C-alpha cells in the first residue's frame, strides 16, 4: 500500500466523513486492516494528520454499535503507530465491558512495546475472562 506518507494520505482519505466515493463501515474497516497489516509487515509507522488522529481518537472511544469494528481497529492503530497522546484511550478500553474491545486494547497497548505496556499486558494475563487473558498471553509471546 505504498510508503508511510502514502499510507498516511490513504488514512486521511479513509477518515473523511464525506469521502467520494462513499464507503460503508465494512469497506473502511477492510482498508484499515490492509493499512495496519501493510505498515506492520514493512515496520512502518504511519503518521496520521491531525484530522485523521482526531478521527482515531473519536473512534477509539465510540460506543456507537455500528462503529465497534472500526473502534477495535483504531485501538490497534494507536498502539501500532505509537500515537502516545492517544495512549490513554487504549488504556481506558482495557476496562471496557465488551470482551473483544478489551482484547483489541491489549493488542494496541502491546504494540507500544515499552515497559509500562508490558506491565499492563502482564496484569491482563490474569483477567477473569479467558478471551482477554488469552489475548494478553498471546501478546507476551510475540
């Protein structure tokens, strides 16, 4: 999907509310997965524009049912692209009642890769829900 700057531009277009052609949530999610997977495979950090970063911030805290898939991807992106100013959104999602959201927060947090993240992931391995604890254990193995 191109270089880091090209991926940033694609992310910016993806997060435009009135992008043409209009994309539904599923199409946006599929492109976001491709961006995340591509930048991870190439070890590239995508530097979102301020507007795109604002959209990621809003998505990462959204409770709208139709945006939950994109919320999970935003949590992953925040960590993978080392958006430290949005780290608190990922940490807050560790307490979300939705198990899949907590598991996505673990993936995002683990991507920061620092001592604080490792400590929080280690704590999450003790979560009472197996989905969450397994997600945390998987992240400690990567």
